[in-house]
């Protein structure tokens, strides 16, 4: 079974490899540990962007578990590499999008939800699921400038 701690470390290796907790600001607002204010407006009210780094990291992990790990049924995915990739790409692109890619490649009903059948097929046909994530990411990122596309594809393949 996949381990949430290992998958969270994998996610952080892309979002904030040193776990510095540095808050960056761009057109989407503030971002810390990959959690962008633009898409998570409620985080500002928690003090997430101002609180000590260790506290913010704990909150980031808790949110990752609630918003991504549990919906993807990470504890029931048999291969760590599959759980890592679904979490990382789902965090970056929106989990239902990545799940639909996997469901489509496995010939399943495409609803973006990891239910019993999707989970069973991910565990049996895991290599096909990983290939679907990579191939769909390649198509999605094909129009990005090369400098951006390279980083995104490293993540999809990493």
C-alpha cells in the first residue's frame, strides 16, 4: 500500500524541495508549499502565508491529505510510484482531470472520481495508468513555451 508520507515528500520535491516555506507572489496571489491563494482563498484566513514555516508545513500536509490523498484513495493504491504521480499531477492540474485521463486510458466510466472499479484497475493496470498521465500531460503542455514545457514534462515523467 502507498504511504502518504512518502507521497507528500515526493510532492514537496516539486513544490518546495528544501521545504523553505518561502511565500512567492505572482498574478495568482501568494503561494506557499504549492498552495496558491488564488485557488485556496480560505487559506489566508488561517494565517497560512504568515505562520511559522513548521506550522505551515503541517497545515499543507493536512490539506493535501483531505483534498487529494483521501479522494484518490491513496492508502489503497498498491504501488507507491502510482500514488506519487497521481498526487503530484493531481495537485498541479486538478485531481479529477488526472483521474479522467487514467479512467479513459483504462476504458472506465470517466467521472474523475476514484471509486472501487477505478481503484481496482489502477492497481492491476498501473503501468497503463502512469502512461496515460504522461501522455495526456504531454498533449496538455504542448502549447507551453519550451522553458515551461520542459519543467512540466520532467514532473510528469519524474
